C-alpha cells in the first residue's frame, strides 16, 4: 500500500473524535445497570474529568492550529474548524446522555435509601444541621464579587466551580449580579446529613451555599436570591520560555501560573441562567459566537463525583479481591535473592505495588548497594517510593532521580518533590532538553557492578497502581541492566547517545524498530511462516505506523489491536484493513499496560513498553520498550493477551462507525478479562 502520509486523511479517524468515542465508552459504564451503583456515579465523575482535560488540552491545541489557515490540514490531516464543529455536536449529544444517566442513577439511589437533596427539600432538623454547617464551615470561605462594584470582570479560574448569583429587589428596582467561588479545594463537595431511619441523605456544597445566600446578602435588603452554576475551562498547554537566565523550576512555576490565566476554551452553564447574565459571561470571556458554550443542568464539575460517599455498602461497589502474592518472591525473605534467582513481572491491580517499595527499602539498608537511580513522571502525593529514596541517602547511598518537570498537570507537585529531594541530598536531573522523559526505570547498583533493574509500563506511583493495570519487570539480566545504566548516563550527558542492542529507546529507535517488526511479519507470511501482530496500547494515532499496519493487513497478516483510548486506524476497509481486528476494554481497572507481540516466524517476540504509538512517544520523548526473554514470562504475557481477546463483556469493537458495541464471541459464558486474568494469576501464583 505505502500511501503517501500527507494523503492519508481518508484512511484515518481524527484522534480528537476518536477520544470522544473513548469517553463515550466510559459513559456506557455509567449507563450499565450491571455495574455497581456507586461505581456508576464514579464513572460519571471520570467522564466529566476526562472531558475537562480534553477541552483544556486537545480543544485548546485545535483552536491554536486553526489560526494557521490552510497549512493546518497538512499538520493534522483534517480541517480543524470542521473538527471543532463536530466536537461541539458530539459533546452536546454526550452531555444530554450524561444528564439522562444522572437522573436514572438518582432514582436507583433512592431504591437503596440514598437521597441527594437540595436546599428546598430539607425537613426542619436537616435545615438546622445544614445552616449550622454553613455558618461554621462554609460562610468563612465565601467571598462574593459584586459585579456593579468590581473594577474588572473577575478572573475565573480554570477547573473551578462558581455560582452566578442574581439578587432581586422590590418590583421596579434593578437586579444586581454577584459571583461566588464554590470552595471545593478546602471543603468536600458532599455533605452527609443525619440519617433518618434507614434513609441516608447527601447534599452538595453548591446547595449548602444556596441555602445560605440570604444570610450572606441579608444586609442588602434583597427580596429574592437565585444562583446558577457556571464553570470555565482554559487552555492548559504550557509555554516554556527559552530565557536561560531563569532557572528551569522558576520557568515551570511561571508557566503553570500562566496556565490558570489561559484563554477560555469552554464555558459550561446552567441552562436556566438568564440570558442577560449569560451575555455578561460570554462577552467578558470573549466567547461570543464561539462553538464551545455548553448548556447543562443545575450541577457542574462532576469530576468531584469520583469521591462520592459509599456509606460502606459493599454491594454498591466493585468487589476488588485481595492482591495476589507472587510465587517467585518469598515473603519475609530478601527480595534481592528472589530476583537474582528468577526474573518476575508484577501486575499491578492484581499484585501489590509494595514489591517495588520493599525492593527500595531493602536497597536503602543493604550494605552492598552503592547507588539507586530512578525516573519519575508522576509521583504519589505522599510517595513511599520517594521516601524510600530519601532514606537510602540517609543510609549513605548515592541516589539520582530523573524528574520530568513537564508532566502535564503534575508540574507543581514535581517541583515540590524536586526541592524536597535536593534538600535531602538526592541528585536531581530535570529531564532532557527538548525531550520529555516518560520511561519508567529503576536501577540499583551493588558492589562489583552487579545490578537490579525495574522496567515498567506505568508510573512509580502507589496511588495510581491501585487502579491502573500495569506491568513491572524485575530483572538482573545484564543485557538489560547494562543498557538501563547507559540510558542514565545519557540523562547526565545528553551529547553522548548510547548504542542499544536490546532495549528499544525513543526517540532513537522506536519508530524504525516497530516498522521493521511489521515488515518482518509481512515477509514471514509471504514465506508461509507464522505471522501475526498483537498490540495492546493506550493510543494508536501515528499515521506512518498505521500505514505500515495497513500494508501488513493487505499482505494477509492477522493483526489484533487492543487500544483503550485514541484510535485513528479504520478497520474493515476493503483491501486495506480487512485483517485487522480492534477493540477496547473499559472496566473497573484502567487498562494502562503496553504490550507488543510479534509471531516472528514461530519464535514469538514479546515487549513491554512505556510508549504508545503516537508521534510524540516515538519522536519527542524518552521511552523504553523492553524485550522479554524469559520463556515463562513470555507465556504469562501470551495468556494475558489471550484472555483479553476472550472478553465478551467489557470489550467494545473499534470500527469506522465508532458505535462502541460489545464484542461478542461464540462462547455463551460471560468473560471479563480483568476477572479472568485475576483467576489465572491466582492459579499460577498461589
């Protein structure tokens, strides 16, 4: 096939549109009555949080690209104005579904004796309770801006909920406007009211404020007060200036501050907001005539619903079974000895992330350990991993951390950790100029240059490890550990690019290697040898890689793609992609592992990777794709992928129509890949 890349627009799905299709899959989980009720609410929160980030990043970028005129299409293969228009239509459709799902969930909650009440539905006892809470906890945190007194229109913060307040006086008198920030950073969005019998009651902070508005504005002699929720989403892309006189950390903090003041890309408001007030917002936010003014219901910032109270009711939540032990890592024994004896893969969500913390704790006190080196993209807020490294310094070890300060939305947290680590004596390297360090590496070096390495698909973050399904290879294989050491040398001295014979490292090799593996499958198929490709990813959008997959499909190679999120490839095209099957799994754990498998003529190759097949991952980030050499671990990965391919319950077909239909199989038995893989590991390791 080998279509010229610039002419591939008819063979690609726009990645932003495909992302909205992914978020629809999240919404489908909220709609699914077989999903426990509190989890359905949380999926609404995830959907909302996802959509916020989508506008902050992807829509913001499209808006900037659209200013380039005709050349914009050469960059993204699509007319950005047309894409923005389609985004608007799809978002409005999804928003209507969202509101309908929310109403159904409210009804279902009442069936469980859980009631979300507003300020108009309180009995006398509840009214007193809420007013006391308002006076003692909420009122001190409210600072209204009176629009007739303000010198400028208030600078509405990104990602923050506000109440637009209308203060009405006696007939004939002019109404006044005010804006109040809902203080969700310091207070929970949810207030649990005293239980009445078996009935449980929750009130949103927005409604607590609505109840107290008369008290806030009581001195102004208003006869009626109305409040409507509004929210602004701003462009979240950082602009790092190249002024070398400023420290890198100062640049990051300055850019993060500028992000909060970025251009508005979306305004969400209560549909009942009076037109006069709506015009006030759109005029001052410079959103008049814009396509991203989104009407909604009474409540916004549903991302807070991720933390909806569960009341300890087990049947309303997922049954998350206990973490499985690893058969090759002995409890109460040296983890070093276990790894030295046998390579292992830890599967987070199914097995404990604590194995990594145990490894670092042991390294911190083991007398033969000389140094510890790690890369970090996102660390937990209260990171035991970081604390273990600090403890290692206190025990006389040399510790180096490569900390990526430009990890989107975690920049400030990483700056805080950078300062803390440096204060404790850790050598901190702030990434690589013009490249984001996204690889997941840990290297422990002992005397006589004996090394242990951990190579992962996800962040060294114990918080996300509870819900992100990732893989971490624990190894002493010199072929791998020596090249991990070479990569850390590159982090220190960027001018010297190492030679990698085993690890596949972006931006140096990944694109060429993946293309060569695909070409090898084509060649093997033509020679009658075993040939197939299985790729498990978060995102597949790179045009050149997709073109090569089309060539492999056209040549007869069977290809299976398991892609959680953005997916630009079109399946089912005659003579182009008829041999490609693609599906996406959305379930209780977030599918985050990247695994590449190639038949290789009957001697299969398996890789785990920190990289998706996106242009940025291959060309402008430091990523590591690691070969799996151990036969037993290859078999584990084969079974992992096989089980994913059997899913007929949570796997949705990825096709041109983007209709997200559940992928069916011949078996009448319901198969959920995540539950089935847990049972496989339980049999294998327990």
